[in-house]
C-alpha cells in the first residue's frame, strides 16, 4: 500500500492532487447535492455529474502520467530497473482507485440528495 | 594487453530504416574507463541502449560479468541493479519535478542512497528547489542531476551516454575526477563506459577506446596501445605525393602536409624528409573516423 501511494504520488503532480483530488472532489460533491436538489430526475442528476467527472478526468489525464505515452519518451529510467514495470503498474492502479473513489463520493452525494428531495 | 570483460557482446544487430548497427564483437574491459567514440549517428547511443536494456529489439548475444546473459539482465534483479545507466533525451518524464525524480529513483533502485544523492547534488551545485521541473533545468544541470542519481547507487558498471556534452570545462574535469574515484572503489572491479565527442576533455580518464563508425566498431584498444599503433607524420610539400601512399589520413596546405600512419608502415617513409610525433587519443580518433567516415573529406566551400 505504501509503495502504491508513493508510486501514484510520484507520477501525479502535487498541484494536481491538491486542486483536483482534494478540492475538486468536495466541489463536485456539492455540485451533486445542488443538481440533486434542483433536478426532479435522478437520471438527469447522474448524467450531469458523470459529464462533470469525465471533464475532470480529461484534465487529470493531461496532468497525471504527463508525456508517458508520447513517442519521444522511451521509459529511460523505468527500463533501467527491474522494478520499473511494477512501479508503473502500481501508479496506474493508484490512479484507478483514486478515480473510483472520486466517482463514488460524487455520485453518492447526488444520489443521496435526490432521494432526500424525492422523499 | 589482456583483460577481463565486464560486458561482452557478439553479433549485435539492430536495423533501422536507413541505418544498421552491426557489431561482430565488442568487449568492455573490467576495471577501466572505456570511451565510445564516433561521429553523429554512428550508433553509439544505440549500442549503449542495447547494453543497458533500454532497447530490447535487437539480435545478438550479450554476456554480463562473465556469467549472465541479456535475458538474466531483464529477469534477475542482481544483474540490472549492478548496471547504472544515464541516457540522453527524455530519461525522466518531462513533467517530473526534482522531488519526483528523487522519489522515483528511491522506488526503482534498492541501492539508491538518498543522502549520498543529496550530497552529490549539493557538491555539483544543482539548484536546491524540489518543486522545479527537471525539464526546466539547463542541459548542464539536467546532466548533473542524472549523474548524481547514477553515482548515488551501488553499481559495478556505469553506462553513460554523452555525459560531457552539456557540461562546462570545469564540470567536465569534475566528471573525470568522479569517474576516477568510482573506478578506485571495490579493488578495480568497477567499470565505466561513456560515449563522447569531447575526446580531448575526456582523454585524461580514458583507458580504453572503442571507435564506432557507420554502425560498426572500426578500432578499439587501450589508449597507450593505440598511441603505439599510430604515428603522426609531418613533412614538406615536395614529399607529399610519396608520403600519401603510406599515410592513413593526410591533410595539406601550401607549405606541407600532416597525416597519420600506422607505425608498422613507417619504414615506407624512409628517405623522405619527415618528422614523426606520438599522437594524442583525440588525433587518433579523428584520423580513424576520417578514414572510415561517409562524410565528404574534401573542401566543402
């Protein structure tokens, strides 16, 4: 777990983690609450939230692992270690878990408020 | 001079669209600093990448430390951990900061000594700003950072791709000193292979030279042996034509000529009014490169 967190933080800039993960998730959760409050349809709430999350993910893809898929990057330092592939895998898993948690928190907020409002 | 190899390569072939690296045999001597010399596009970086395992799409056999092959290098951590590699270009991810560069090295390499790394960075005057992007550093500081990383690990062989190119003369001298100190560790079992264009600056630390031209090794040997093998010949204009038949390379002006000959052929110059000198490694390399180059050697302008 320690390696997973360290691998993820190595590949993701600190600023991205502060802005998107720590600040973005509560903002999107509040958006979920607001949309859930004003919308009469759960489906509309979920679609709006999913669109917002996809936008954040596009932004995230730009910042996390930035440049790793470019043709010019030949994985120099990663190929120089037998652990390179493992560390990259851990970082990708870390990124997936982070996204899953973000989706869960945001969609859960939207769903909860929608239920409260409907109830 | 006989020596033990720390890396031995046989029949190494790597084909590109317009270039082929084809090396029947190459040895990197153990306990010495080896310079890999050649003109741009000769295949130096490709060879280093193949030896380090950065490129795996090649044919041929490699032997590391007398007992491991290239498959072991990729599967046995013992082999890869003993090889320190510093590459040109995008060695680090472009977005990484100095902190991230340090963190990734501590994750990737078991023998990475963070305290030693910080100490080397400090001694080499690398900017002390963890949040600064590596890509924003000057080429010289970028290289210093890479060198600090590779010297802060416990390795048995260092493969350095153009380490001197972006460095200023003072830092090049420091690099020679660092290589010498590294070679003294572990009772002569450490080896260094570096590619370079700055032959004159790195000559002080070069024990063995491998000259690569058009994708193949055209000359190799210990510096002192090469200095005995070749000889510089200077003479007057009147003897130029006769000397040209014996000389390996020749250049002339209105007053005379200067060229390089194989010492074994020097008897062919008897009777001519010539002066001979022992060449420097730089002069030998230029002559060998000139002899084998596809570059037009006549007047260009």
